[in-house]
């Protein structure tokens, strides 16, 4: 028997002949046991070292990602503030102009309306960017039931699944009664809608979207998962960056940046679990009220 701190090993010797185990053999056996123990202990230490190294690596990646997102947030705050100051007066001036143009000038009215709707889209984009870059929650934070808000979000996205009747979507709700958290309800619904829309977008050939809520000791959680194509490591690492999209013209890449911002300034966390071919699961945790 040999030991090395908390690692114990026993060496069992089977003797074929019944002659006595002499000094020399016993010494050899003890030496062998010692060698085996130190070999095993080294292997265990090596495994432990590998484990701590990969944990360290993972937390370094998380830190680097959050620093990058913070830097992007600061930049986004500056840009959206300035853009808003440009777009708002532009919009007001266009509305003023429209009032001045006589009603029979149809073409002029049409082009003013086009410009106004482009501006409107721009202002919406800036609003989403601002949600990401804001460091604190908006003024409208109150105790709400996350399950009701999650259900509300599901009802908002439901019509999207009916747009193409050839694709079969199944939407599941597994909502705990009364999941209370202190959040801005409008921001929360917008965040859940973003996650649900992404899940539906990912399911190009149909599939399941699951929306669940629950509570742990300290946190209230909301989970959106789909059994779509999932993401590669490269995409997974960038999804929360503002303007990162794989949808080309169809996406602004601000949906998840906004969700990230929402969670950050309510003191929560967001976890993404995904792998290629394995779907995606987003879990938001918020402090319980
Ligand atoms: N459930 C999902 N399954 C697979 N990929 C996803 C999923 N959710 C997000 N992604 C990936 O993350 C990218 C970023 O998502 P995000 O919501 O920020 O922007 P978007 O959906 O592309 O555009 P927007 O939301 O502004 O319309 C997506 O383009 C997509 O590649
Ligand atoms: Mg999106």
C-alpha cells in the first residue's frame, strides 16, 4: 500500500509458489508500489493541471469578450447620440416641409414620405444601439412577472411562423407561474422577441422553438432554445457584437447586442449553449424580486 497525500493505491501480489516472500522480493514489491503510486499521482496532477488550464483559458476568453463588448458599447453610445441629434431635426424639418408642399404635388409628397420612413428606420436602429450601449436600465424598472412578459413576446412573434405555411414550426411554452424580477418590461419583451425571432429565422426548414421560465435561489431565468442548425465556434464568439450578422441585408446584427445590453444593465447574465447541428439555447438570468 502506498499513498501520496489524498491519492491511495494498493498493489496486490499473487504468488504462484507457496514459498515465503523473502526480504529481497518484498523490497522489490514495495519499490514497485512506490513507483506506481508516484506515477499515478503525477498523472492525476497532470489531469488537474490540464483542467485548470482550460478553465483559465475559458475565463480569459470571457474577459476578453466582455472587454471588447464594453469598448464597442462606449463607441456605440457616442455614435448613436450624435446620429440621433442629426436625424431628429432632419425628421422635424421634413414634416414641416410636407405641410408646406401643396396637396396636389403628389410626387413631392411621395418622396417626402419615403424619406420619412427611411429616417424612421434609422431612428429605430439607433434606439436598438442605444439599448446595447446604455450602462444603466431606463427609468421604467419595476417588479414584473417574467412569465407573462415571455408569453406576450411569444404572441408577438407567432404571426411570423405563419408567413410561410410550407414550413412547420412548433412553438412550446413551459412557463412557471409568477417568476418575479425587477426589469423594464418593454425592454424585457423586446429582448425575448429578439431571441424568439432569431430562433425562428434559424429554423429554415421548420422545427421546435421552446420558451421556458423558472427560478433558482437568487435568479429568475428565461430560456429560448431551438433545434436548428446551431452555430460554429467562430460565430458563437461574435454573436453579441453590435452589427455582427450572418443574414446579409436582412439583418442589422443589433438583436443580440440589445439583449446583451438589457441583461447587463439589469445586473443579469446571459449564457449561450450551441454547437453545429445541435441548435442554440440562450439562458437569461436576472436577479429575483
Ligand atoms: N438561434 C440561433 N441559431 C443560429 N444562429 C443564430 C441564432 N441566434 C443568432 N444567431 C446568429 O447570430 C447572429 C446575430 O444575431 P442578431 O440577432 O444580433 O442579429 P440578426 O438576427 O442577424 O439581425 P437583427 O436581429 O438585427 O435583425 C445572426 O445573424 C445569426 O448568425
Ligand atoms: Mg436577430
